[in-house]
């Protein structure tokens, strides 16, 4: 008994004693209530019997679980990089006395991270997570957690990497922007990581909005060092573009002026891509002035901007602006073909501060660029020694460049020749498709005639118009093909007989006799000679109509003109295998574009712009009227439309009923029209429901997102729940509650469990 009293004063031995005595009650030689009986007067024999068991085993326990010795062995194992032994010793220490000393734990985390092995990285993160759950976050240095977060991000674990970074901010152990921007750069190589990178920039940037932090106060220096810079924003924005979360990227853009951040040329080009994807043509036009004023802008950057602008014109169906851009580019290319023109253009670009034309890189070359494997992780000592994280800063800029190269690979409408912008085949394809879909045949012919005059002389056999006509015939758009032929004839362009022959056969195949006769008249007026196969088709049609005289006259005409049999084999072969020549390749692309691409309702982009404007200005009644008018005119709203409405309601605050009604409309509309929900729209809806405490609807959104295998930032929603609903349904359920109250309570508890609370 004296031994027990002496030992119980020491906390470690007290823990061992408690653990051991707990086992005595289950020992076969001691009664179940032996520990209780030790305090009684009639249990001497029991105590003596139990004390023999205690004295026999206690020395072994102390020797095996001596924390001082474990500390020493654990530190040695870490220093010698024996990670398996170090982990086993750490586990032993956790069983005996909980977490080791701060210095040992930090060394262990650093050693596990430095291994660059995913297995050890996961164990290191698990250890940190456990410490935070037990409110022992003071065990870790800032550098240790930053190093772990970098390692997790670098080797494909973006979600835990973001969690560690968020914990650092919560602890007010603010990581400098040069360090955390490297972490999000590695995270942005994965869809979930890119989404989280944008969230992190948004969360950190929020701290600095509207001058909340006074830079003049010395106590704010650590916080100021964390403020996002252009590099951090560019990384997050490019990640959003590469993985299609462009509306989140636009929300980040709105933050830039609010934190007084200066943009660079790369930022402006990334903005152009975001505006183009989201259909913000007015913003693109405003951006044009800034682009032209930027000094030392590269040819590749100019190509990207004007490609975005041209694409936006096509989205809105503004064919006049699109064709004007293309023709202007062709004129400059023609001007640059002689050395004097090149010299003048160089002088002009020098005047506005641009650099000299550089070697061009094609979109295909950019697509073929493969990102290098991540560099080896710096050892922990070097990481800590670099106080300003200059190495990481250089590494971050390299990663940003590689992400931007991937973005450049998506530019397909414009290329450069000797530093001069030039439209690609894809530009012609998209323009022709837009003209045909809009039914503007006359404008299409006028444009192609002007384009060919600027680009190359018009030839009856190698005209782009010829291949456009044949594409229409292949798609069974015979009326459009005939209209193009008429417009060419009226414009005074002589067309080869092969076009008439091809269209004539197509009409005959569909048994459209009236159009056949009309086309023959047009061919004779244009002094076009039909081939033998066309005559054979006409004779056959006369026979089917029982017009024997007409058939004989055609046969006689065919013999008199001495037309060789077999038709235009060269043209037929080209149509079957359009792989050679610029125009033939264009035709094959056009066929593919029209067959695979869906017809775009250009008016939707106009209405989305109007609704977005009202929502941004928080004029929600006007936005509702615009949405109603849009539907009444037969234009189907899409994910962009609903996202603007949801974020508009969220910006006002308290409009949860309106969002609930909108959610019902969205579900019914998606069911009837097949509209697809994307992660950005559902995330915006979920955020609003959780903020307002509408957990029945929130669970519906979660179910839909999980069914679609969409990424959900659980950390964000756990934080949001704790911020606004920490005490909700915490006590026992009331005895009397309505069915509605019961349903709400169950939904809240389900959501709470889902976020891990």
C-alpha cells in the first residue's frame, strides 16, 4: 500500500498504475471487485494475492514503457532515418504517455514528410489530425506544418494539404505568400486541388478586403506577409480555367480591386480567358485597352487575347465583328509579305511599347508540352534555413509557367506569322457554321470572297466556297448549297462544273425534279458543262417520268458534246478522301464540327449578360423579370443563368426562400430539358442552404453532388456549420414536436454527421 502511495505522486507512473490495476479486475487470480475491496478492512488476503501479481509485473512494465528511454530511442531512429522503427516507437509512446515532446513530434513529422513516400505522408497527416482533435496544436511549429502541407500537395494529396494550410491560418501562424503559393501551385495539378486552391485564395484574400488590415502597424507584419499576390491569384485562376470552374474564377477576379492588388500581363490574359468562357463580352472589350497599353507583351499573349475576343463574338452571334477581325488580320498578313511592310509593322509595334515579333509556338506544340515530374522535396533543414522562401518562390513561378503553357494549348482560332496575327482553319470552320446556321448565305459568300482575295487568288477549282458547298451537300443541306451557288454566280465568280454535278446528283437522289431542272438552267446560263454521270442521272429521271422524248434529247446532246464517261473522278476522289490541301482539310473539319457540335442559341449569352449585370448590382427584382422574359421568348436558361441568380440572392442575404423556390425550378427544368448541373452551381446552392439552415434541401444537394462524383469541400461546410449552427439540436429532442420539426431535426443531424461533427 505504501508502494502505491509513493508511486501515485508521479503522473506517468500514475497512468501506468491506473492501467495496470484496471487489468487486475480481469485477472483470473483476482476477484472481479478486487480493486474496490482493496479499500476495505476485510480484504487482506485478496490484496496480498493481488500484490504478488502486481510486484511481479510492475518492474517489467516500467522498464518496457519508460518514456525517457522511448524518447531517446525515438529521436535516434528519426536521426538515422529508420522510419519504421521510429513509427513503432512513437506508437508505443502514444500508448504509454500520449504525445512525445514537441521537438520530437516536429522531428518525426519532418522526417516522415522528407521521405516523399505517400504512405508516410498520410501517417504524418493522421498524427497532426489526431493532435488537433485533442486540442494539442501547440505541439507543432509553423515551419513543420508548412513543410508537411508542401509535401502533401507535391505528392498528390491536395485535400489534406489544404486542411493543414487552413489550420495554420486558424492558429494565426500565418504562412508567407511565397510559401503557401507554392503549395497551391502543386495542388492545382488536380481537379479537387484546383478547386481548393481557389477557395484558399478566396479565404485568405477575404482577410484583406476593403483595408481591414492596417499595414502601418508592426503587429500586423506576419499577417501582411500572407497577403495574396499576383502569382497566387494567377495560379488559382489558371487552375480554375484548366478544370472548368470559371465562375469561381470570376468571383476571385472581383476580389482583386478590393485588396488593392496589382495585376501583370499574365493576369490580364488569364482574365481574357475567364471572360470568354463566361460570355462577358463587354468586359473583354474594356480589357482590350489595357492589353494594348501593357509594355513588353508577347506575341503568344496577344494571340490568346484576340482569340478570346473572336470566340466571344462568335458566341454572341456577332458575325459582323468576327468577320471584321478576320479580314483585318488577313490584310496585315498580306502587308507583311514584303519586307517594307514588315519594317513598318515592327515600327508600329515598337511605338506602342511591344517587343519585337518572336519565334512562334503553335497550339499543337503547346499541347504536346508535358509537365515535368515534381522536383525533389527540399530537406527540412534547407527549408527552414531559407527564411524568405526564395527557392520556393522560384519553383512557384516555374509551376505557374507550366500551367500557363497548358492554357495556351487551348487557343485554336488564331496563330501568328512573323509576329502578325493570322486566323486558323478552325476560325473559318466556326464562321462558316455560324453563317449557315443563321441562314446568312449572302453574307457568307461576300466574306469568303473578300477573305480569298486577301489570302490567295480566287480559283474555280480550289476555292473555299467550293468545299463549303460540298460540305453542305454531304450534310444534305441542298438548299443552302444551291443558295451559295446562286450568290457566287451573281457575284461574277465562275465555278467549276464539279460543284453543279455534285449538287445535281444529290437532287436526283432525293427525287427533287423541280430543283434538278432549275439547276440545269443555272448551269447553262453560267456556260457550265455537265459530266457524263450527271447526264445519265438526268436521262434516268426522264425515263422514270415516262418522258421518252426528253430522255432521247439528253442522250443526243451528250453524244454531240462528246462528254467522256466516268464523270469527274478527281473531284469525286477528293470528296471521298479530303486529306490533302488546305481547303480540303477545312472541309473535313467543317463536316466534323457541324455533325458533332450542337446548335448554339446565341441569345442565351445576351440574356445571361443582362441577368448577371442585375445580380452583380443586387437588383434582384430586375433579374427575376429578365429571367421571366428570357423564358417567355423561348430561350432556355443554363447553369450560368441560375448561378448568377443564386449568388445574387446570397449577396443580398436572407433570401433563402427565394433560393429554395429557384432550386425547385432548377430540378424540374433539368428533368424536362436535360440541363446538367455542374459543381459550381450546386456548390453555390449548397452554401446558401447551409448558411440559412435549410438542411433538408442541403442534403438533397449533397446527394446529387455525390451521385455525380463531384468534389465537395467538407472542411468549408464544417466551418460554416460551426459558425452559424454550433448549438443547433445539441440537447435532447423535445418530447412533443410536429412532423415538420422532426424532419428538420433529423436532416440537420444527418448533415452534421456528414461533415464529421
